[in-house]
C-alpha cells in the first residue's frame, strides 16, 4: 500500500492502517475459527487487488 492509499484509508476509516490491519486479522481468525470463513473465501480476499472490494463476513 503506497503512501497516498494509506493516507486515504486513514481519512475514510478514521484509524491508522496498522490498527485496521490488526483488526482485519483478528476478525479473519475469529471467522476461520468458527468455521464461517473457509479457505476459498480467504484466498479470494487475498488475491483481490487493493483497489477492489471483497465482501467477507464481519466477525467483531
């Protein structure tokens, strides 16, 4: 993620990229642990370009 995208992300989300990345990882782990996110969903998310959205379940 380049500097411009990091700055834009912080403006939109209201949080630093590092904090957001930590939160995404925590939610992914919780979703995988519960069986709600399978490997195919995870791979689809990982293979998607940064400028494209992928809907994955939200596990808070």
